[in-house]
């Protein structure tokens, strides 16, 4: 039995090599892996000695040799293949352990050059992996250090089953597919959005207890992109996140990223039940909560500023599932820590709402892919379509409402005043029904909040007389029963 080991990530490789030796394998290796193994006292042979050919082209060609790939690809049950191996003095290679140059980590560096990226495109590694995975009926292929222990144990107890080798082969092809996808996306650049063929590269980071409903299985995958958000957040405390928690937290954090002033969004079932701006985070939170304090119970709260002690004290007065923010000071963390079930996620910074990315939605047998909605409304984009022009305060509130509306499921209606949502109608089949829900919520809530009742009265009284049209929004259709 012979094993070839050539890895960039050397975690666990020495222990694996020792187990392979104990199982009776002779070891071959390349460059840095050879040095790591030999310096650890592992008996190993360099590939260049095995093939009789040195590494060339600054290491670009190391394992691309017939003695290597013939030994991997030969069918052991074919008399012709075995005869050819003997004719050319080739030996079967039964185990291939490879992981790849860190291309994704390389291109993530701010100072990466074109040459650095190109030199971290692995050629020999994927070729070895694909060859071994193709011949998995006879060859074991390992790309993940997490698999080293159980594979070692099985080899020491007699060997792997065909099902084991097939599982490892599937994992190997997936590993190469993700690697190639990342390279392809880097070569395309952001201007190449909708190619004739696309692949998506994601890595699982978490198995979830269940999906949207308890009878559904689910997992959380990330892209590896450095954009701040739920995929890169550090969970400071609280129980594990659920499918719905993650979905709602992402929606909340993306919403508050729209605003430069201190902003808070409270989300329930991926729709906001309160959004507000304020001079401080605690002021914004109190205004957001006032929009719909009943729905806010058990919601997700997102901040676009560091959470301080005063804000944390206000937040813990109402039960919440998740708080996400770029940061929190130590007094705030101490306050949150007393709520053991509250998840606190810190991201370090805010996402860029105008970042050029794509959104993907699965359909039966396909995907819908589109640009992320990058529009941030300002006064230059608006057109007055009514007899009375709005004043500056009304324009400011309408712009705020447009930005909130962007994150509300259609049909979406947002009533706003003084940089805070008063009522939100979401996800209804009719805009009329969404309007009624938003108006009912606003009237109900403001009736209980001192000083806010006149705001909703004035807003509803002028609703038909003062209107701004944002050209990027859909106009009501005749079937909605609303005036065009």
C-alpha cells in the first residue's frame, strides 16, 4: 500500500502519516509537506525521487507525472492496467491526501497582487484529487483534516468500505468545485454578473436544530466573503441560533445599514415591526419599540452603532431573541449576560448597503438571480405629483419611509413621522389591506403613546393631498382600488 500526501493545511497530517505507516503504507510527499513530515521523524520519500524527475518551473510542476497519475488511475481489477503498470515500472498509489493552496485567503488580503493570486491557483492538487476521486473504487482520497481520525481508525482495523470511499470521493469533487468557483468569480470580477453558467460556493458552518418548521432539516452555509453580517458575526452569548433567527437577524441588520444616523430595527418574521432614527441608540430603540410593542415581543433587534449601557438596560425590559450590532461596551455586555437565552451577535463593523452583490432565490428546478437592491433614496430622485409640495420635514420622513419600505415584504406600506415608523403593513395581497393594517397599527399604537396621536392624525388627513413619487417604485394598479 502506498500513500501520497501533499497538503497546504498541515493540521493533523503528522498523526495521519504515522497511522498510515502503522497500517503498512509507504509514504510519498512533496516540498513543504515532505519537510514537515521528515522533521517530525516520519519516514517519507520525496515525489521527485520516486518519479526520477525534479520539481520544475518554481514548483508549478511537482506531481504531474505518469508514474503518479498512472499509479492512482489504474484499475486494480483490469489485467491490462496491471500489466501496463508492470511494463512501465509503476506502483499503485492507494491513498491520496491533498488540500489546496489558500486562494480564497490570498485574494481576501487588501494588498494582494495579481501575481500573488495567480501563483495561488493550485494545479497539481486538483488534478490529484480528481484522479483519486474518479478511481474511488480502489483509491481513498482525503481533502479534509476532520476525516483523518476515522479514516485512520478504519485503515488500522482492516480498511474502508466502498461506501466510505464513495463518500470521500463525493466530498473531494465538491472541494474542487468550490475551489474552482472562487477562482472563476475572481477572474470574472463584479462586472460579469449573469454568465451562461454559474456555480455557487458555500461552506457549512452550522447544523441547525430544524428549519423554518420543526419537521424540516436545515443548515447554515457561508460564502467566505468578508462582508459584516450574520455570516461573520461573533456570538457572544445565548443559545444556538435557529433558521428563523438567522433569517430575521440578517433582515434586521441589512435594514439598519441603510442609515447614517443612529438607527434601530425590530424584526419579526423577516418584516420590521418598528424602525426609527434617533440622536442616540437608546432614543432610536424607544421610538422603534413604540411603533408596535406587542409584535416586538420576542423579536430581533439590530443597531448600527455600538450598544451602550443605557441602551442595553432599555432592551432587556422586553423579551427579545437576538441583538445584533457592530459592537457593545462592557457594561452593556454585562447587562445582556443576565438574560441567558438572549443571543448577542457582534460584527465589528457595518455592511455596505451599496455593495455590488447578487441575491439568489431557489425555484423548483432553477434559480432566480438579481442585483442586490442598492438604491438609497435622496431628494434629487423624487418628483412631486400633488398640488401641495411637501415641506422639508415631510420630505425627510418620506425618504426614511422609502428606505424602510425597501425591506418590507410587498405589498408594503410604511407610515412615518419624525424619523420613526408609526405603522407598517406588510405582505398583503392588496395594497389597500396593507394600508389598512398600517393605519390601524399606527392609530392603535399612537393612541397609547403620549404626544404621538397628532402625528398620525395629521398624516392620515394629508395622505391623499401630499405625495412624492419615487420612480423606482411600482405604481399602484387599477385592481388595487387606489388612485394612480
